[in-house]
C-alpha cells in the first residue's frame, strides 16, 4: 500500500461545542507551539510512567537522571520546564543543569531543601524548542 503526502498551511475544523462554527489554525503555530518532548518519571522506582519523544532514561545518581530524545533537537538552546513532587514538610528545588544539555539529551536534578540531591517519586519535564 502506498502512502501520499498531505500538505496544508491552515487547518480548519468544525467546533463540536458550537455547532456550525469553523475554526482555523495556522499549522506553523501547531509546529512551533507544542512541546517537542516530555517525560513523567518516578526516580524512586526508577521507571518512566509516560513520555513523548524519549528513547531512554538513565538514572545517573541520587536525585539526578538523564532522559534522551528519540528525535534530536535542532540545537541545545531549548526551553525546559521541570516540576517534582516535594518531600513531606520540605520545600524542594528542581535544577536543570544547562552545562549538560545537548541536542540528544539533558540532565536535571532534584535538590532537597538542605541542598543535597534526592530522588523524587514524581518528576515531570517538558521541552520546547525546534526538532532537527
């Protein structure tokens, strides 16, 4: 079976909530505006609960792990947002180590209130940027 290409600049859909209403969206907004990778990771286990554009995840040490991308980023200047579950009674920080980012992976760590690294049961990372 042969597959073809579908090319368009604007996507128009009907609105399921407001019947007889069409909505248009420039496809460049979709391409440029969505997350290019994300991961929900449990470092206590350690295991990936869910992910997108992640080929592997390495638990490198206490409080630190390294997800690798299935599809490389265009450059290492992407934006990373991180959230981790706080330890009971403490205020934790999530530190993204810029020095170790590359087009194929990144390293981030979770730091406890006292400054030491610690594993988090629920860590979420979202990456925005251009895919190569």
